[in-house]
């Protein structure tokens, strides 16, 4: 039964997907997004072709959920700027800044400043430690593109942070 399989996958991968989305979005408030990943998995179970592992399929869904959330937040920020031109909108609340230690905050900010392709590959390869082939499946890239983009993204991230390495 579909729900049993998705429940099994949820138990196996929900923490990994949670951490992925924290890095991807740059916020620790992603529980609803994790649920959205598994809701989409249930709805799209018929499209799962078993060409990749369930984990890579779920992370592909998580990436799309993250992209949707970033777009939604971007639209929301634009609306806020229109409605309150005098007020500066903050990207992080004081509570979130205090929650993260200085190194993690710097890493989150640096990852968020990367272009989307670099951010995707850094999170999947460097932080979540997916293999090149798994990353390629999630991003729908070839393996060579994953290797090259990861190398370039690391160089960019290291310049941004000043010698940090994943």
C-alpha cells in the first residue's frame, strides 16, 4: 500500500530532508515543508519509476519544495516592501540569529549568497554527502556537471567564507 511505503520512507529520511531544507531555505522553520515533501510523494507515487532510489526521488521532491518556498518568500518580501516602504524587512529574526552559532550563521549566509546551482550542489554533495550519481539524479544533471559545478561552488564558497572547507 502506498501510505505504508511512504510512512517507511518518512521514518528513514525525514531528518535528512529536514536538514537539507534548513540549509536550502536558510531557516530552521521547515517542518511544514518536510510534510509537503511527503504529501507530494503520496500524490506522485504513481510517477515514481524506481530508476533511482527512494531517497534520491524524495530529495528531488524536497528540492522542488525548497524552490517553491524560496519563490513564495521572495514574492512575500516584495509585497512587504511595497506595503511598507519606510520599514526595512529583515531576512532573519533576532531569535534565529541567536539560535545559530556564529560559524553556522556565516555558513548559512554564505550558502544563501551562492547562485542556485552552486547552492544545490553544495548542500547535496558537501553537507548531505550524496554521491555524484545520486546528486546527478536529484538535480537531473549528468555526473560530469555535478563534479565541475561542485568544484566551482566550493571555490566560491571558500572565497566567501575565507578558507572554510566542507
